[in-house]
C-alpha cells in the first residue's frame, strides 16, 4: 500500500531579500528559534551568482525536516556582486562585495553561504554548508 | 614516595588476557574511546581520527555546587585559560585607558566598567569555541557523546546521560582525560553553601562586587588581579606563601605589584567560617596567625581558590585496578602515559606529576594517538615547559626557579644574572616599574648553560615564549649575550644582562 508523504510543516519558512527585510522578519519573531541561511541573489533564471550557494542550498534544504518544532527558517538573499572591481564608493548599496554592507558589519558574516542560528554563536560558513551532517547537527542539537 | 592504591584486578594482565584481546580485535565498537572532552581529550581524539581510527569522546560536565555548567572543551575553554585571559585583558584595558590621558587622549574623569557587558562578551566567545569544537569533531568523524564515563574493564566503558540512561561502549584502547575541578574547603562551615570557585566566576551574570579570594595559587592571584583591575574591592587571603612551587623572589614581585595597585592582602590568615547575613552579604570570620586574633568582615562574594582535585570519583578506578596516588587522587602514569592497566592511558591534569597546563595535555594527547596508531614512538617531553602567570604584572618563566637550581647545583654552582628595568611605555604613563625584573639562572661552570629564565613585565607570555625556544636548544649565557636585542622593547633587556647577584651591585638598568 503506498504511503502518502505528508508535508509536516513544523517550522515556518520566510523568504527575505536585503538587510532591512531580514531585520524586520527577525524582529517580528522574537522569542523564536531562528535559523537563517544567507545566499547570493538569484537571477531571473533562479541561479545565484555564488557557486558555493548553488551547491549548498540543496544540502541545507535536505535537512530542513530536522528543524525543531516551532522554529523559523529565514532564507535571505544578501545582494548582487558587481561585475567590476572598483573603489568602495562605486559599489551599489546592496552589493555583497561592498565592505560597508550591513550583513558584514552588523551580522559579521564573512562569506556566503552562511547558515546560522540567530542569537547564538552557532554558524556554518561556506564549505561547512556542503556537509549534511553539520547542517543536521545545528538543527538538532542544543 | 607516592602512596599507591592498587585494585583487585592487577593479575588480569596475563598471557591469556593478551591472546583473548587479540582475538577480539576488530570486535570493539571503537578503536579508541576518550573520557573527557578537554584540551587533552579533544587533541587525542582528533589526532586518532585523522589517523583513520574509529574514535568516540565522552564529555560530561557535572554542574558546580552553585549549578554552573558549560559546553564542550574542558576547563581551559570554559572556566580556565580562555575566560581568564579575556577578563585579564579587560582589566589591563582599564589601566590603558587611564594611561591614554597622559598620551594625549581626552578621557572622561570617571571611566567605569560594566561586569555584565564583559561577561556576556566573554561567554559568547566561549560558546563559539564550544560550537567550533563540535563542528571539528563532527568533521573529523569523532563520535561525540554527552555522557559521564565509568570504567568497567580495560575495554569497556559505561556512559550515563543526564537522565540516568546507560550506554555501554567497547574500545581497543581507552584514554582517561577527565581533568580536575576546584576544591572546596569542606571543613569550613558555610564554605560550600555560600562560596564560589573559578568554575562559577566566569559565568556570573552580575558583578561579584566586593570579593574575598581565598588562596595563593596562580588561580587566586589571577582572579584577584582582574577583579581589582576592573574596579572591584578585592581582598586576597593567604595562609602561608604565594605561588608555591614557583620562584619565590618572582612571586614576591608579583604580589608586591598587586598590593601597590589596589588588591588588599591578608597574609597568614586562615578562614574559619562563612555566614550569610539577612542583607545577603557574606560575613567571613578568620584567624589572623600574626596577631593570634579572630577577625571578621563582610563581602558580596567569597571565591575559593585553594587547589584542584582530579575528577576520578566516578571513574571506578579501583574496580578496574587503575593505580592512583592515594593522597592526590591522580592516576599514576608512565612516560608512555600508560596506567597500571593495559589498554588504559591517562593524559592531562589527571596524571600524577604532570603539569596542569593545556599545551602539555594537547601535545601528550597527540603523541599518544600517534603511538597507539603505531606510526610513532615519540614520547612527550615534559621538560623545559614555559608558563606564564597572568597577574596584573605578568610573570613568565621557563626552567628552574633559583631555589631549585641552588638545590641541584649548590649556591656556588650557579650564577644569577639579573636586572630591574623600566618598560618605555611606563615612562610617559608615569607607571610604577619597581617590580619589572628579569633573572636568568645559569650554571656557573663550563658554557654557563641557562637553567632558568624569569621575567615580570607587560606581555610576559609573549616575551618568554620566544626565549623558551632558546632554552629548549640548550642556550647558554654566551648565546644570550651574542643575541642582538630588538629596540626598544622589554625583551631586549635579556640580551643585555650582565650584573650578577653575586657581585651585589645595583641591578637597575640605566640608560640605553
């Protein structure tokens, strides 16, 4: 007898783009266990400029079923990468390479992809996000 | 001579036992199980896993009597070196801010320190280290189990979780690295109920306030030091001498500096009882052996720093026959870190006669893993280990104290070169450098090999680390003189030492 696969939504997924939207989403959910995944922006075809993000996303999504009950998964696009390398003032405000961008200055992100548990020192950066066991460890342990 | 405590099963080390374990090889759950996830345990397990072994590490923190507990990483990461050095830095920065005014900065008259800001920043860093260790273990394929380990036999451990559930693990080899915990003076009424230890101080969320530190170990001095430095009313109660085991002249300089910079010392005093007053403050009664009088005072916090005891109570050492020193409780180990039971080893603070230091535990753990994997026979070298006491005036050293050198070679067999110097940075800041001092103890004959090197001053750890390399290479007094100094530094004064204690001449450095 075939078994129906139920989509058990024990967590809430929120998609945001840019720092302001991220902050708003977090402030609206104080007291909740928030896991945030930061990725480079996707283009019209849905492909990110960040190759590591492209590689990590299916790994992270593959472990979402292990998120704790009642938690929040925020998928955040951090901005685009300019196609020229120039001085800071020439970078558009929401550019990832701009060293003044708030993700780097305030959230202390060192790169994308980053998966973190908001308000805790728990985070996985870049290649660490390729490893399902590490992602699962963050979702399932205290 | 150490008092041995032998168990019932020593006879198990028979030929039959060997054959049995060889047949069982490959039938164990793990090649190696490490009990204790601290400096030694983590280094050993990670190295073993890297060498292809199947490894599990058990880490479990029994909450302190005050209820404090922490994550993976052991004493150093959670309640030792790391938070200590950060809080010491916090105190040093307070001093630097005051100096800044003399260097041209406009600093408000009243500069205050907020304990909660400091402790939360320190705790966040510690938690990031706990997480870092978790990620590393997972990454290196070391199985991490939050269980309290107990030995069943030379190949079996029972791990118990917080809820009391038991798990049995078998291993080819077992390494015990459970470290130690602070002692409470249980015979003093009120000590346990009202006092705290180093296990608690770093995790306090509100300021300890007016504090009495009881003890004279480096733990006591370092804690009293940073508490004073951040502006708290701090008193330290010493039964006899400070920094027992260290060079006593240097210990005197360290404590003199602390005393002249705000820490109150109660020398030759012994606490009698601690009572809690209705206000919540703690009233401490003590015997002053100088005046033969009983004294009393109130404090917000009483911090016991009267020694550390090895964490062996629940290991079942006797049941398995692991020999340990009856007085200290520490496990007797060979130069191979082996215990009296085959397949059981012990590293780190738990080993009798071992330095209670992170770097030696880490190195010993790694070398042991390599020996167990059969790829090396190198033993840990416990000689020439440098160390630093992070008191307000730091004290770094490597090698023998002057007393020990005298004991071994006779007063006439050694030459002590020394100098009182003033760090350049202290001049403009108008800081007192009376206790900034360097001493190099050498053999008097032959090539005047350096037996011990001692330095009090800023960044003593950074200074002595480099000289420890020279020491390890058998540096002599001539090597020191042949080394060109870096100018202007405090460290260069070592290369210019020329006044001997024997000459009786003034050892104060003058000019360039």
